[in-house]
C-alpha cells in the first residue's frame, strides 16, 4: 500500500494533567502516515487525485490547538479519528510528541504512536 507521510507538524498547546502543563503549555510535534492508493495521483499529476498534505497539516494543527485534553493518547486518537473520517486513507498512523513538557526532572521527549484502520 502507498503511504503519504507528513513529519514534524508543530503547534503550541496546553494539553496535560498538571497545572504547569495547563498554565505554561508546551510545543507538540506530530507525524502522520496515511496509507492509501496513490496510483491516480502518481499517474495524473493532479492534486484532485491526491491527498492534500497541506489540508492534513491544517487539520492536525486545528485539533492540536483546539480544546485542551489531559492525555497525549487522547490527542493522538482525536487526530487519527479525524484523518480517517476526512481523508481517503485505509489506515492512519499518528505519532504525537510533547517537545517541551514542563515537568520537573523529565529527561527525554514523551510521545505516543497510534494506528487506526477502517
């Protein structure tokens, strides 16, 4: 199956369970992979036959900057559900990373990866 990939879509949000995450906020990075048949786009060179990655990125940012959620698992699930509903993909993989988590003693970048299918 063909794959459209979009890496490192960034936005600022206030998602998290702690008061610091809600008040200070954090930068998030999202990678998505949409599995679909891209044959028509490859042959026609027509955006109408393709999955518009600009529209995908816009949707990711809209969800990420929308209402606050506690868990990045929920954020990733909302993005995956929306992309499957709005774009002609058979499968969607979404990876969400919190780039600047305001947590004492945190070393590394927390993240989750979800895969959803039709």
